[in-house]
């Protein structure tokens, strides 16, 4: 009996026909295959899903992002029309909390904005519609950032870039070779490396990585979205905020990981049924965005960013209104998860980077 997922059958068919498949292509199929991709078939978020994100942990997160956007809009001299673009909005929770927060404190900003959501998953699109339905009549969906009409924009992305396919290279005796997936001698999907080395690959590497020992792995992503973001900001005006887990400087090391139901699992089992992600290389991201003419602000830790935006004050205000001691304790534990530095805290692993048109000046949370 064949217990393979339909996507595994398809991946095997392609490997049999065309030879070993690069890791990036495998990841792209696992997440985004139109019929069987992980994001295309389910809502993976929340306590009962596979993973939980900052906006799903607490309303405070989206509220502070909303206030950040309103402040940036003012720094842009409050344009009459501003596009708020979110990449990969999940359930739409961050946008809902952000919009609710700005209605109260920045009604003029609320009147000026139109929301554009970039989402590939039909399941999550439907969920976003339900979440945002009564909040705004002005939400539009697009498949890619480049599809959003011209005009100044504020772009936000939480846990989006980690979901974009990552490529891997392995250093072996004769140089760096692209890592691929093959069908091994006993018939399982397994990692292998391309026969021929990647030409001039050292040139791509940060200097410290050029002396890496054999078997080292280096990961990189296509710059397409980062470049689209940079070009948009430089040409049309505005700013972008990127929040994700990753490293501030490009470095050697494998970070590709598979998660199912809040536990780590093997990335080669159950393709299409598990979430695959890899850390964001913020240095590479910034290089691509800045090459298009946008100003970059060096990444800060999520804990520091949320602290500068006043998360403790917001938590105290919510606690003062909490209906029970249990509700107040929930606010404390959400705060600890968002800014905590321990094993369960997101405060340090998560980084926040920002980019802006040169005319916007220093962005809130990034003042030195
Ligand atoms: N920002 C949300 C969801 C993070 S999960 C939150 O913080 O809760 C990643 C999101 O990106 C999902 O909405 C997923 O469907 C979307 N996504 C993944 N790859 C995408 C792509 N190539 N284009 C557009 N959206 C994508």
C-alpha cells in the first residue's frame, strides 16, 4: 500500500524524470505547490495548528505595529493616500489589531490608508477576509508585491521571509556544491550534493565563511521580494518593517527546519504536510533592499524593538482592565513570550529590520 503523500509522489516523479532536486525547489513545492503545498491546504497557525506567531500570542503585538505605522506615516508628512501592504498576513490578526489601535489614536491615518495583502494561500485568504471583514471595506488581495498599484506605502512582514524557499550549498573537497534531494538506494528521499561545484561560489560568501571546514552548509535565498520591496520604497516613498527569526550577519550553518504540531520533524518526511522554514539572513536581505536605493536600519532584537515602542506600558494598561487574575496572568505570560530571552521567549532570536525612503528619517524603534 502506498502511504506517500500526493506531493511526495509528484516529487519522486520529478526526481526520477529530471534527476536530484535542489533544496530550494523542494521547499518551494512543499510550501507552495498549487494543489498540495503546505500553505495552500490549511491554516497552520495557533495553539491547535503547527506553530504560533507573535500576533497570535497577544493583541499587543499588532497594536504596537499599528502605532508604528501611524508614526511613520506622520514622518512621511501624512500623505493623503497611503498603501499599507502586509506580506504573508496569516490569519489577518496583526492587521486587525493594528487597524483597531489606529482608529483611536490616529483617525486621519485610518482615513488615508488602503490595505493590500500579499497572500498565496486560498485558505488563509479566506481566513483574512473573515478576520478583517467588519473592520474595513478597503482590503485588496494580491499574489505578489509588484501587483500592488503605485503610490507611497508602508510594508510590514512578520514571519514571512522565513517561509520563502532557501537554497543550500555544502562544502566538500573540491569546492561548494548545491545540496539536492535524491531517491537513495533503499528508495527513500535523501540529501545529496550536485556533482559539479557551484562556479565562483566563494564570491557570494561572507569573508569569514570562506575558510569554513568541509561539510559546512551555507544557505541563501532569491533576492526577488527584497528587491521589489527596496525598489518600491525608493521609487514611490514609504518604509518597510521586517520581523523574523534569523541572524544579523550572514554566516555558515544549516537552519532549515521542519515543524509539525509544535514539534521538530524530518524535513524529508511528509512533504506538503509539514512546515518548512529557514532563518532569515538579515545582512543579505538588507543588501538586496538597499541596492535598490532604500535606506536600511540595522536589525534590533524583537525585545528591544517592542520595549522602545512601549510594550510594558501597554501590558500594564491591559492588566489594569483585565477581568480576572487569570486574564492578568495571561498578559504577563504573553509579554514574557514576546520579549523574553529564555528558551521559550522570542525576544532575542527574533530580529526587526526596517527600510525607508531617504526622506523619511530615522524610524521609530531604530533611533540610535
Ligand atoms: N504573518 C502571519 C503569518 C506567518 S506564516 C503571522 O505572523 O501570524 C507565513 C505567511 O506567509 C502565510 O500567510 C503564508 O500563506 C504566506 N506566504 C508564504 N509564502 C508566500 C509567498 N510566496 N507569497 C505570499 N504569501 C506567502
